[in-house]
C-alpha cells in the first residue's frame, strides 16, 4: 500500500500579488492562532480605519476650500451659502459614520464631490448672460459731436423742450397749486414791454422782437403769466422767448384766454393741476387721397406758426385718481362764444399728432368738461 501524502503547504503569493494585496481594504494574513494575535489584528484594523477616515476628512476639507474659493471669485453669496451647507452636511455625515466601514466613507466622499460638480455646473449655466453691447464705436462714429438732441430747459415755474428748427417749444409743462393763485403780488400788475432772450439758446435758433412786428400773429404764452402772479420773478420769467409762440389775436383774447382761466379754476378746486401745452402741425387734405402739412413762418428767423395748440390737463383730486383732459384748439379767429367742451380731444389723438407720450397710468374717467360758469 502506498503511504498517504501529507497535505500540501499553501504557497506564498508572488511579489506582484503582494503589491496588489496591499491596495485592498484589509491585508490577507494567516488565520489567528492565539488571542494575542486576534487582538493585534483588531487594533491594526482600527488604526487603518482611523487613517482612512482622516484621509477622507482631509479630502473633504480640500474640497470645501476649493469650493469656497470658486464661489468667492463669482461674488455670489447664495452660491457660497449652499455650498457651505452641503459641505457641512457632508462633514456631519462623516462624523456620524466615523465608526462605519471604509467603503461607506469612500462612497460619501464621492457623493460630496459629485454634488460640488453639479452645483458648479448649475450656477455656471444660471449666470450666463447675454454679452453687453460695447459702445466704444459710438465715440468713433460721433467724433465731431451729435448734430442735435432734444433740448430740455428748466425754469423756476415750468420746464420745456425746445425745437430749434421751428424756433418754438415742443411742449411746456407747469404745475399749478391753489396757494399761488389765491394771492397776487402788486408788482405783477405791470407786465414787461418786451420778451426776454434765453442766453442758453443760440441766436441763430432764437426769435427776436422784430419777428413779431407788422405780423398777422401776436406772441402767446404757453405757460400763462397769470398762473404765477404771486411771485414777481416767476411772473417775469414767463415772458422769456422759449415760452412764446405765434398765435392768432382773436384766439388769444377769447377762447385761449377762457381755457387758461378754466385751468386756474380747476387748480383752485382740486388744489393741484399739471398742465402740458404745445403746438400742433395738423395735416390738411389737398386732394381726395393726398394730405400735406402746411403752415406759415414769421419774420426773418422763420418762426413756425402752428396750425393748432393742445393742452393736456391732469388734476389731482383729493382722495381720488387723477383726472385727465385734453383740448385741441385751431390757431385761427374762431367764434368766441363756442363752448370749451367742443374742443375736447382724445389724449391718444394728441399724442399721435404731437409725437409725444403722456401719463398712461390709472386715472379717473372724464365725466364732465368745463362748466358754463367758468366759460363766462
């Protein structure tokens, strides 16, 4: 009989196998033979777990620092708070799972890194804005300046936009209140003999008194001086040329005067009224299908004579929405007995022909026009 062979002794792995074995989470060793060996292995495993936990914590700390730096570069507080909260949550989970396995710690670190990447991509996409157009070419195009822009002139009692081509204002805006209308300075009883020239307007674009002499039109005020009879300085300022416009004598002394009186009465009732006044150049029919804008010019400075005038009145009623009215009056001798209600116009029609835009907010519907007592 053959003698039974002894069991083969397990062969050690090669050096390459040993190197691979060191990369695993535990080291393959011979089975423990004594209690001392078991205790030594347990202590060694705990040391490895603590080392890997510290490594994962350091990696998370590096991730936190890099996240904070990227967020500071974008100056976004919301992004920083969210990233810090996510990192704090990851660190809290790390502390809670310190006694967990190394594999769970590694999965937690991967989730934190993935969360950082997703948050970075989200904020990067959200902050993308259309490029701001560069205006550097404007300086090159307008090297020798703008030939003209809308001129705004500010005075004590009114503001106007001046039209240099027509030598008159586009519009004049004034604010009337009951305080100034209830008192008159005795000095305002005497009015100036001539209109004043505004030194801020070039002479070539400004009218003169010679333009109004021997003319079919007279000078009319878009902001009436009687609106400022409480203050001599404001009263005199309304006689400046930018506030003057060629107007028909019959219109000035009758319908236009009544309309100005109605505005003052409305200011006394409501306490506060805003008034926009300006010229209109209305088209006239030439043939059945053709229209044209025709108007006169006056004097050597060719001052444009408007075909019509408009007034847009906004009265601030007490504890109510503002009330808005519009009037269009032809620049001609018209029947002085005509009711002012016949000149009421839609605000949008005035905007259309004047090329202007007035208040478009909430307001009260017009239920009445000027009263007969005011007209008289």
